[in-house]
């Protein structure tokens, strides 16, 4: 033990097709997929390709959820206005 800190490096090797298949299968499992995405995106070690993919997938998911909320508020408000005036949808 020399007392020198060990430097953790990121894996920059390309992921194989088998790695991507396992990654996608894990992401299709509802709660496990979200946990894996968060772990891979926030991990300082691991494959950099998987990390970048996870960050992109989380950004797209957040944008999609925001659009759904905006759509529900907009169309819910329109439905409330139409029901007040007795107009059928």
C-alpha cells in the first residue's frame, strides 16, 4: 500500500449488440428500467455510451411527461368550458 489513490476510469469501449440487447430488456421492465436509467446516468463509472444513452432517455422522458401534463391541462380546461356552456363533445 503506497497510499496513492486509485483512479477510476470510464469504459469507452463500444458496447456489443449483446450488451445493447440486455440494456433494452432491462429498460422494458417498468420500475427496474427507471432505476437502471437513473443508475447508469448518475454513475461515474461504467460504459460512457450507456451513460449518454441513459441521460438522453431521461431527458426525452421528462419532456414527454411535461407535454402530457400541458395537454391534459389544456384539453381538460377546454372540456370544462364546453361543459359549462352545455356543448357536447
